[in-house]
C-alpha cells in the first residue's frame, strides 16, 4: 500500500529505542523532587521558609498517651524518635495534640517550624492523617524504613480535612485469593492516601473466603475450585481467611484508621456456598464452585426457611468479627430464573402477596436488613437492592452509573458511589484512565443541596477476575491516586495538570513501597478521519505530551506518527508509544478492511447501546474492525433488539454480490452471535425482497471471545436500497448460567462487496 506522507523519517524499532536511551543518559536526566508534593492535596497549605531538622535527639510528645498510643507506635516505627513526657518547653520535637478546637472528626493541622512540628486534631484519626502528611514531607526512604539518621522537612502550615467521609476501595479476594500480608499491604497503601474504607469482597461464585465455624464446608468445599487455569500448585485453586486471620487484619486496619466492610454476597453470586450446601438452592442439585467468570443463575432459594437460618447464622459470625457499622450484602446481578421455576419461591410470592420475583428479592433482603438492624448495623447493597423496594435505611452502592445514587437520594437513603464509568479499576486504562478517574465526582448531577450529606463518598473497585494478586498493583496504581484526591480534596481545589505533576513525583514513593504500578492511560488514540476524495485515514495521536508515537503498516518499519495515514486497502496498523526513552503501554493494533460500503450512510431502526457505541453513527461502515475484546471501542451492542440498517443508494446505485456482518460472541458476558443475518433489497425503499439469509457457524455454547464474519452471497445485483438485519439471539438459552436474561448482539462492521 502507498502511504501519502511528507517528511516521514523511517527507522527500525531497535535503533529507535537505543537512540532514545542514549539521549536520556547523555543529558544526565535526574528528578529533583520539589520540597513539598502532597497527595491528596490538602485544603490549605502555606509554605514557610526554613526547615525542621530531624536527628537522633528528636523527641516525640503526645498530649495523651491513652488515646494516641497507636499513633505514637505507628510514627515511631516510621521515624526514630525519643518519647518525651515534657508537656512544654522543649525544642527539637514532634507534638501530637488532641484538641476540641479543631472542627471535623478527621481534620488536622500540621505546623512545621524550625524548632518543632505540631500535629493537632480532634480525633486520633485526624492525628493519623497529620502523620501521613508529615511522612509525605519526609524523604522517600520513610516508606522503606531506611531514613538517614539526619534529614530535614520543609516548614509549612497545613490545615486539612476530607471532602467525603467514605473513601474506599473494594478488594475482590473471591475471584482470586490474596494472601493475608498482601491485604495488610493494601491497608498500608490506603492509609498513605488517607483512604478509610476497605470493602472486602469475601464471597462470590468462584470462592467463599471467610471461615464460618457453624458451616465448615463453606471453606472446606466452597473455598476451592478446580484449577482449570493452572494458577495454583495442585488440583484445586483457592484459600480462605481463618477467623484469627480476619481479627488480625481488622486490628491492623484499625490502627491505620481503616474500617473493614465485609461483603457477603446474597441472594446471587453465591455458587461457592451452594457447592458446599446444595440444600440452600432452589433445585438442591450438587454443583461445583464455579471456575468461569460471569453471572450465574444458581442463587439461594428464597422460599426455603433453611436459607434464612443459614444466612443469619453466617452473619452472626461475621458481625462478631467485624466491628464495622456497615455490612455489605451484595445484592447485585441476581438472575431470577431459578425462582421463576421453584415451587417454594413461587409459594412464598403467593403467600406473602408479592408482585413477582423482584419483590421476592426485596422481601428476602428486608429480612436480612431487619436482622442487621436488630444487631445495630446498617445494610449496604449494590444498586439492584432498590428493585422491588429499598429495605429501610439501607445504603445503596451505585455502580450502574449514578442512577442508583439518585434513586437513593430521592428516597432519603445514603449512598456510596462507584460507577463503572470512573471507578472500575479492573477495566483497562483504555476505558478508564487516570484523567477519567480524576473527573469523577461522587455527587450526582442535580443532587439537591440539602441532600448532599446523603452522598457518603465513593470507592474504586478492584474486581479480580483478571487480576491475580501479582497484577493488582498495576491495575490499582496510579489510578487510585486520582480516586484518593477526588474523595479527599475539595472539588474547587482540584486541577488535573497540577495533580499530574504530583503523580510523577509520587512514583518515587510508590517505588519505595514496592508498588508495581501500571500505566496512567492508553498512550495512543486512534483517530479515524474521512477525507472527501481521499477516503478513510487513521491518525495515531498521543494522549499526553510526554509520549512519542510511532506506527507501522503491515509489519513495515516504524515511523514517527505526525500526520494521518491514508488507507487505500485492507491493512493492519500497529502503534507504539515511548515515554522517557522507554516503551510505554501495549502495542495498539488496528485492522482496516477496505470495501464498497466505506462511509456509506445508513439508518438504524434501533440505536446501539449507549455503553457500546464504538465511534457512534457510521461506525459500521468505517472499515475498522474490533478485537476479541468487546470493550475495545470498536464494537456496537444491542441488548434484546435486532440490528436493522437501511441504506439509500438510490442516487448512485451500488453493485453488490456479498454482504458480511462481522460479529462477536462472548457468551460468558451474554453476547451471542445473531440468530441469522438477512439481506433485503428494494427499488423504492418501501417494499423489500429478501435476496439472502445466512446463519452463523459459531456454536452458541462455545466459550471464549469468538469472531465470525457472517456472509450472505448472492448473484451480482445493482442495489438502490439495501436492508441488513442481524437478528438478536433473544434470551440467554436454558443451559446458560444466566438463562432467560436478555442476550447482547455485537457488531463492528457491515462489509459490502
Ligand atoms: C458489580 O459490579 N456487579 C457490583
Ligand atoms: Zn426457590
């Protein structure tokens, strides 16, 4: 293919990397950390001249050693200090002072002068946050317990308090089990960022992770799944936390002012419990602990008194382990198929005069809510808990956008906000990058001023289907730095450019803490541009000024990307990015298919989903194909509906002999091939005649991410009007784990030849 480019300099990739490294080394690049680089940004910061010098004689004084014992011990583990009981008159010391004059339960003042450092707060939590800020003023070695004997911190006056009281992170230890010390390490990392909630996801289909003495099979059976991915060293993959482990973790978190909120999923996402105790399900059938990812129809029977007893017994042990006022009961993604076909569940609906399965779910959760309330706890659940009626006083965690939060607020319920659009750190940075997280505000647009207090805060969620322990850091960092600032810093003080600069400096701190952080963003944006007369082109652009982008076409040499690449034939374009002389991020691969329908205008009978819209209108005739990753931004999706595209070629009829609909199947995610593809033509745009129908070859039961081009061939025909229909598979079939739920149809291109 020909590339219409001026001034392109082609080099091979190896020499490019070597050149970049040489340039970097020869200019002696060395980061000079600024004196003060706080993250999250405090409410008020006044930098003063001079510094406080720590040395072997520096003392620590606390206004009370009772309430501040944890803070004293914590600080002395980080910075060697000599404990003093002198209430006044000494220089060269750090003072921790509890004072009712500070407003705000988590607020603190930190004052660094050449003679002493004072942290004043209303509570021990405030003192702890003051210590975290002090540590951020110290040399990086404070995080690796390798401080020099003498060091200085800059003088400053800081007044600080958080924007939101709930600053959380969800850690999913069910899909992948994470070791006790790893969980503790995350507690330390949360503390560094002044976050205060560890939402600990302990139950899901793929593993039950909390020891329950009354039901030993939960961990004997439910904590172990067949090791189909060869992740462990035996036949089974899994693990669990003993009650002693949990007490240890909760105590560790308490010292760091982190509340651990356990999540015990119900009535769905609980196949691990049913594997251990099949009598808890509607069928009583014996089932394995699930090994696949997705949503499964095996849920607790809502018409069985044994289930109520089981859940109350389990929760009684959970409450004894977790002092948290809030207890998370899950409540998300509950397929109702089993309840629809269960005599006991249907009997309960009838007896209790319920309108159907949604109200049955509400009935089920209200009983749990009552139990938690009797025990002086507050129920938290995902936004589905509102379906069929919100249990009294329950807190709604909004994940499907902000709708759950809005609904909660309207009904006077508190909410925690963690939408997939900003807070899902299992998503690739291609979808949710650092800047996108920073754009987040937990307060939904239009939230009345007098209801803002109902927004407790937000969370970032680390679902671990694709994140075994060794990959967690790279998904969580650096994006959690943005989340921490969103939840702590006053929105009017936040500014992305300034935050980004501070992130660059905090990488040194993360390195000292041994954090294997990942990328800030997908480095390359592939911009598709259509030039009238010249046809389609692709411009690979950097997403940040410190990234340099190179491209190659059909495995040719890599060239600097500084202008659009004109596309005249079917081709594969690869893009790579360099940052500070090093490769940054994954290679971007774009497949372009040349065909007669490029840029053809069509009308859709039913619009694509707002969640899967590729590049919007025209995406099915732009020539760009998707990858097996349905979230790669090239796929358009329809849930339940068919794709019906109608083209008007009446002014310039087109000659065709084949129409291809390019589709994806990923049935774990409820995406199926279409039932059929039908091609119709018309001479007047009103009466259409079918000229061909094709069905996919892909087996609907086949797992994985499967691509198929479904081709409809016919005798060469001149076409004025064309209608292409890809018929949605309808519902997930009987055998499917989410039987009866609406199926998705995913298409990336309609190829006309
Ligand atoms: C969720 O992501 N299913 C809460
Ligand atoms: Zn049932």
